[in-house]
C-alpha cells in the first residue's frame, strides 16, 4: 500500500486565501487521479478506496520530504 498525499489546492496560496479543492499526489508530485475533491474527507475516502494510505497536511505550507508536515488519515 503506497502512501499518497492529500494536497490542498491551489498551491502557494497567500495566507488567508481559501482552499478550493484537494488532490491526491504521490511523493514525487504526480497525481494519483485527475479528480479534484471538494473536501479532504472525500479525497481520503477515495485514496483508501484505491488501496493507498492517505497522509493529510499538518501545516499550511507543505513539503513532502518533511514527515513532520504530514499525519496518517
């Protein structure tokens, strides 16, 4: 079971800007699906349905190489 990251979009948004959707990405940045999920819960559910272990962001500005930025969903 591969880890996938539930990434809030748009990336690099200014402080206070709303998250418009979530995407599923592998560690190297390639998207798992081409679907934009309205909520984080939808993205987590989809990742689990595909047999992946989803990780959600613990911080606003994420770095996939830093395990402190992620937690298991």
